[in-house]
């Protein structure tokens, strides 16, 4: 088994003060003296959204969107959106047996398919229905996602950002505007007493309509605010999960080859929860996070950060730190004892006020989910479905990394379903 390596970072990151210890990053991410910061594309696509707002405004938006992730809603997503996609995708591949009699599936594509439906539903996008429309929607969202982190993926971020703007414009024309118009009308009818609250969809666009927060004064100069909020939820769900989850399959495959006694655990949700949390700890969705200081700050460690200074938080390095996770912190070990007071994934889902809103959707609720009522989380649900069909990495087609990207991710993870 190989240890995970520190991710490479683009040049602009190396020019910032580097912070890579768990305790310092935790202190900064939980401190009111620091605000969210980042490369230019973050502002272009996400300015004023939940992730880029602070203080009272952030708390208001968080409260507005929190019901979208209630236990009941998560169970709905899992049972009505994720499970059918998994079953459809697996039924599709099962009917296309290769010449050697084996059934193959690429888990990256499977995750994209499952998360495309979730992201449309959470955001409030109608018409992601036929296969053609679903694929069009997914492709546009993936182009937009790439643009929101362009500095990590391209020697020419400007071109990628332009492609992201075009993709968002196409999303608006083909999907988002009609979805917003329908929700504005539904909100009007609700206020006129023609329909009840239960008749309203539960999604980002409806939430914004209900508080009349879908138009901002700067909409003429920038990507309009309401589309920026959509961009956050569309990109925040698909790309993150499709970056993280394939690693779990790769690590588990390697682990059971070295620990065959754990092969029997591959369909045990409890074991899969631990294994996925451990893989999430080892791989994060970006090589660095950024915060800017609001005033001169001296951290508990004595480190000084000047007012206005943007610092680079090397979270992937902190998340494998030997002092916190032990000497084998860079290795995958689903039997690891989680340090007291910590989550098994460390800071992979963030810490403090901006911690991930969608985490429970991925990890389940306090490991208390079950098959029938949902809330096991999309990770365990996808893993279990695959391992029930005897999934193993395809020995003839090893996992492939994307070219020219600094993201710690897989572009393709082909698997064979031995029992399909
Ligand atoms: C494996 C999957 C995921 C990972 C690793 C992940 C990770 C993160 C991290 C690290 C942050 C905080 C960023 C920072 O502080 O700089 C965050 C925030 C956020 N995530 Fe996730 N995320 C995942 C899936 C999702 C999903 C599925 C959704 C939505 C359905 C989502 C929605 C959000 C939102 C809205 C925020 C902003 C929260 C705020 O600023 O208050 N994420 N995520």
C-alpha cells in the first residue's frame, strides 16, 4: 500500500503564507477574525452566496437553506433519487455483457449520474428528465464546476472561466430561467392563498423566492445573484462527490487484497461508513483553502497574520498529520481509532461556520441510516450496491487521473461486477 502524497499547488498558492498544521487551520476556520477568500473565479461565480458570505448574512442564508438537508429530505434524496439511479445504471450495464462475459461499469460516470439528479432537485431545476436533457445538464454543470476552480486545472484559467460563463448562460436559457419563473408564480399563488406550503417544492430557488431574495442591485454588472446561488449548489454537490467517492473504491480494493479477512465486510454498511470516512480523510476536493484576516491576528501557536492578508490553508497535509492521526496517518486504514473529539474524515467537510451543508447527504446521519428509511448517505448506498454485485477494480483498465489537473481525483475508475 502506498502513502498519500501532498498535493501539488499552483504558483499563486506558494506566494501566500503556508499553514498546514491541523490545530492552526482549525483555529482559523473557526475564528471570527478570518473570512472566506480565494482565487478570482470564486468571486466571479460565487460572490454573495452562502459560501462567500459572512456573519449575520451567512447565518440567515444558512437558516434559509438548512431545511433542504433535513433528515426527511435526505431520506427522500437517497431513496427516490440515488437508489433508482444506481439500480438503473446497474441494470443498464448488466444487460451489456462484454465479449468475455463480464459486466463493467465506470464508477465516476455512475456517481455523476446519481449526483446530477440530486443537484437538480436540491437547486430546483425542472426538466432534467429525458436521458438527452440529463446528459446536457450534467455536461454544462461539469464545465461550470471546472470553471469555479479554474486556477487548479488549467495553465489558462481565463479560457476555462469563459467556458464556465458560457455553460452557466446555457444552463439559464435551457433550464434555470423557466424553473425560476415557475417558482415565482408558485410563490405568488401561495401568498394569494391558492395553494398551501406543502404544494411548494423544497429547493434553493423556492427558498430564495419565498424571502424575495432573487434579485440584487449588481445583477446588471455581474453574473446575476440568483444564478450564483444556483452555481454553488450545482457545483458543490456533483464535483465534490465525484472527486471523493472514487477514492473509496480504489482504497478498499487495495485494502482487501492485503486484508482478505475484510472481504466479507464489503456489504456491511457500518464497515463501509468507516472505510469511506477514512478515504475522505486522505483526499480533499481542493489542494488548499483560503481565508483572509479581518485584523492583525496572532494565533495560539504565535504565528502572525496581518490585516487583509490571505493565507493558504493546506488542509490535505493537515489531515494526514502524524501528530494527530498517528505515524501511519498517510495510509488508508479503516480500523483507525479516531482521535477524541474529531470526525473520522478530519476536516474534509470543512470546520466552523462554513462546514459543508451537504455532508449528511454524503456520509449519512450519525451512522444511523438503514436500507428502508434511508439516511445511510449516498457514499454507503453506492458502495454497497456495487459490492453486492461483486465489484472489483478492472485489472485490464486501471483507474486514470485527469490530465493537467492539480485536483486529487480520478477521471475514470473502471470496475468489473463479478456477480452481475
Ligand atoms: C464528498 C462530498 C463533499 C465534500 C468533500 C464537501 C466539502 C465541503 C467543504 C470542505 C466545505 C467548506 C469549504 C470551506 O470552508 O472553505 C463545503 C461547503 C459546502 N458544501 Fe460541501 N462537500 C461535499 C458535498 C456536498 C453536497 C452533496 C452538497 C449539496 C447538496 C454540498 C454543499 C455545500 C455548501 C452549500 C457549502 C457551503 C456551506 C457554507 O458556506 O456555509 N456539499 N463542502
